């Protein structure tokens, strides 16, 4: 039972909803259409006073021939019915279009009595007070007919909010059934209506907007005379600017006094009675905001006072501190690691709420570690109501770009800042395919982190990793291949510097035993003559011309020498040089570090011999055996000096001293090395070489720079900083 009642109620509700949705549109067919001229507001507290309803517009496409006589069975009739308890006071019909040769005749019938068209404005019999019967006929086809039915009626206190006229076509009539909304009721005698919503910021109403509230009397005298006829009150944190607030009459009288009772409240005193249908407008071009108190969201004005006004509150707009949007044009913009003057994507900073970027507000654009802004390398385009006071890189913080806003035109349109062709410089060791993330922050209320570019590493490296033994010389290793990411990623020329080079740097205490074979195996990159530097730790590959297509370089015939201080495990080489790294970031002057070998401890007997000299100590070690010297090693000019005699012993070389020539000669197998006291030039098998320090005599002993002597015989010299010990491994 409950279920059945529920279904019936649902059907009724659906029908009611449909009636409401189509109110004012009517039901139309190929022949007829119904609508309303307007939907006036009527009041329910004056049931004895006739009120105008909206005119019912009835139109036809091709109204058919009916009869030449009224009341014939070929005429077409329809009923116009108002809700119960309505009392039709007057009715008139006006022809809007009549395209027939003979005028169409329309008759209203009430209580069975026909009323000639000439008398339609007269009071009708009251047998049925809420409905009319209309008869329409034509002696010939009317291709287009449109007429209006004007109604006045007494509105009962029980009238619904939506007042519909029901149109019922009688049997056989061309008229179809329909519903037309002809009026609506007001629960109060005064209606308040907010104008277009405004946006309010800390600086007041933005974009030269105005907060508006309309007041309409639905009957004369509804706004009462005397003090506090009505009041309007802002929420906490907002205040009326009396100088920027007006109360104007749009129709009727203007005898009002506006008083500011407190910062939030305006009081209106009506001084004289109004004319019928008065409308007033309260308009504010500024709202004062206390940002410490005001709450974000809708700004609702409360309406109260002696008069009855509906609704009791209206929303004049929204309070939003800031509304800023950051857009990135192309976050996939490619930038090269290790380079300066790299263009990132264009950046757009725009106000979603006017006056968001007020004077003194700032936005910082912060780059991550390994990136720096290039000062004054960008262009900017400003539109709308914002002004830039300054835009510059922060002193001593090149990763920070600071934008400071200045005084705009008050209440001007929403503004946009476009930062175009901004340039950055990038550390060498930023991994390939890394997003360049910019953090946007500051007191302007924006807090975002967005990608503005994508890093391309200029080269990638692969290596055939093989074992090499700690403490052994000239050990064969696997090939290395360097691949260019794109054409010209390896640069051949730097303005102001000249020719460039690609460097492969081995770790401390590992050297290139010989210059390997280096050649281009793909592409058209051209190389210069390969050399070694930094005591043979660095392989230097000069770049004669850049590539027109991405190229590959192969390094083969590689031999390494690793002294016994090299740790076990992966041995990484750094790949850099000014051909690929042209920026200066501390400890980031390389593109990539790649494992090129695996260091392992040699088996017993694989080392030929070793020696240790400790600075300031007369004790030295030869093959692990402690021995005593008559003079201790020392450091001078950042080089370690050891006694000639004992150094020769460790190296297994014969030592000859020529007192007259002040020359030391060391011989071993087929190697002869000569040093002259006080000279930085020495020879190896007659080939002149240069050291950065010279041998000298101290405490009547010849002291030689350990590294140059040992390396001349193919030994490896290491240094233990913790113990101040020179380590020599043959």
C-alpha cells in the first residue's frame, strides 16, 4: 500500500515539475503555439485589488476555414483557466497578426453567454470567475495568425508562487492543451536583488566593479516611513566606504536619508510616501577590508529593519585574497647540460582576480641546485592592470629571480605578465632527461612548482668494464664509447677562449699508461691530436670541428696504471672539458661519471716491490722491511723530497753521483734517468723533460722529488695524507 501511494505521489511530482519547467513556453504543435508576454510579480496581501497578469500569446501556422457564423459547430473553442479562487476582473483581445482577407472573429464566452469582441473589455458574468471560453473562426485560410489575451484578476492570498494559466482545447478544436506562466507571487511586499557579483580583495572591489543591491516595492508604501525603514549590514572584516556608496532612485521617490550606523551597517530612513512601483539601487564602488578578520568566500549582506524585505540576505560577491595562475608554454623545451644561454619555455603569470598583484607583492622564481638565471636575459610583456617595479636576479643567489609589483591603475582589468626567452645556465652533471623545475613563491599568494624545460646531457658514455689490478702498471682495459646527444652537442669553439677539448679524467692515483687510440666511428666530428695532462690522469681530446649529425667517439687500446692506494671496486672516470661543460659550478664541471674498470687486489707475488717514506721520519720500508736513513724526507713547494740513495734502493736502480757536474744518474735495465741539482730539467734515456721542482742538497744529502724519479722508472707514487706517507709501488 505504501509502495502504491509512493508511486502515485511520484507521478504527481513529476507532472508538477514538468509543468514548472515548461511554464511560459506552452505546448506547441504544427498549428498552435502558446507563450507569455512577461511574468509580472503580483502580491497576495491585496485580494480585492485587480492585478495585471502576463498576456497570453497564441499563434497559428495556417489557421483553417471554420464557418461564417458564430457558434457553429465548425468554430474552434478553447478554455483559459486560472488557479482556483482567482477572480478574472477584465479581459481584452488584441490581434497581433491577421493575414486573412476577412478579419478573424474571436469571441469570449463566460457562463454560456457570448460576449461580442467589441465588449471584451467589459466585466464578464461571474458564474465561473477563474476561467474563460474562447471561440475562434475564420471564413478563409489564415496563413499566420497571432493574438494576445490580456487579463486582470484578483489574486487570492492562497495563490501559489508560480501562477500558470491552463489552456484546454475542446473536442474537435484545433487548439491543443498547454500551460503558460502568467505571473509569480512575492511573499513580501519588498524584494531585494543583488546585481552582478563582484570580486573583493584586500584592496577592495577589483576591476572597477561595483556592488549593487536593488530594492523593489511590490505595492505602494511597502517600505515603511521613519527611522530604520531598512538596514544593510556587511559581515565581519568588511566595512562600507560611505564616500563610495550611493542610494539612487530608479523609479518613484527619493526621499531617503542614508546613515552609517557603524563601519559595517548602513541605515535608511524613509521620509515621504512613494509613488506606486518604486525601485531603488544601493551601489558601492569600494568595500574596506580588514584582512586580519575577513574570511574568504561569499560576502553576504544582511537586510533587516522595520520593513518586510525578501530575502533577508543577498550575496554581493566573493572575497578572495589572491587569484593567480602560472602557465608554462612548452615544458618539453630542450636545454643542454653544461651550457649557458639556454632558453627555457615562456612563462605566463596572470591574475584570475583583479588587484591580486598589488604594490609591494613579490613572486620568486627559484631554480633547483645546478641551475642559475642569466641576468637581464629575458623579455617581458605586461598587459592589463599590473605594473612591474623590478625584475632581477637576487644578489649572491643566482638561482632566484625576484619580481616586485608596483602601483597599478586602481581597479583596472586583470593583468598578465609574460616572461619570454628567459635564459639559464646549467651545471655539467645534470642527468639526461631531467625536468627543470621552477618553484614559484612569495607574498603574492602563488605557490607552485612547474617544469619549464627538459635537460639534455650532451654526451652519454658506455664502457666495456674489465678488471685491473691494484699496484700494477699498464694494464689493458675495455673500450669506451662516447655518444653525442645531438649535432653540435660537443662544441668545437668558445668565443673568447678558442679551441675546445673533451677530457676524460681518471681518479687519483690512476693514470693513462699510454695514449690510447681515439677515433670517430659515427658522424662527422673532427678531432685534433690526443694528449695527456695532469700527470697522465687526464686524456685530452681536442675538437677541431663540431658535428652536423650526432657522432660517436671510440677510445680503444686503453692501458691503466693504478698504484696500491687505489681502493677495490668500481673505478669511475669523469667526462668533461670545455667542449661539453662551459659553466662554472663548484665540483660540477663534468657531464657524467662512468665506471670504466673494476679494481681488484693482485694475487701474492704479483707486486714486484714497494717502499714507504714518512715525512719527518728516519724510518723507511723496503719490501715491507723497516730500515733506518740518516736523513728524513720533507715537503717543499708541495712536493715530497726523499734521499737519493734510499729512493734508488726502493726502485732497484743504480745511483751515480757526479760531484763536478752536480748530477745524479739512476740506471736500471734499459732506463737511464739524470737529474741536475737546482735544475727542473731532467732526462729519461736522453729525452729532456720538465719537473715543477728541482733536486737539491740538504744536510749533505742529495734530495730528489720522489714522484718524477719513480714515474720515470714506471713506478706508481701514492700519498697517504692521514699518515704523511709516500707510497711507491713498482
